[in-house]
C-alpha cells in the first residue's frame, strides 16, 4: 500500500514538473522572442540561478508583459534544456 502511494505521488509530482516546464517554454516563445532571437537565447548556457537573475532583470524591460511568476517558469525551462 505504501509503495503504491509513493509511486502515485511521484507520478503526480512529475506531471506538475512537466506542466511547469511546458508553460515556461510557451511563455518563452510568446514573450521573450519579442525582443530576443530564439536561436541566440537557446544557445546561452546558464544554470537555474543564472537564468533566474536574467529573467528577473527582463521583467522591467517587458513593460509589464512578464510577471515574476512568468520569469520563474521561463528560467526553469531555459535551465532545464539539454
């Protein structure tokens, strides 16, 4: 019984993580490419902290189009790419 609960919780958590990454990708493609070339941005390599710093800085340049929540999702997407 306990193993079943652990497996189910793992599956649920993984699906939430995938949803967040997918949302980050969609936000990136919708909001970031207004000012940045897609290929150039995707070639940059940073860890999560680096992308969080970068996306947080972009909030003020977006004219309110990117929220802090959006920036975190975008950072997770960019940091998670391989």
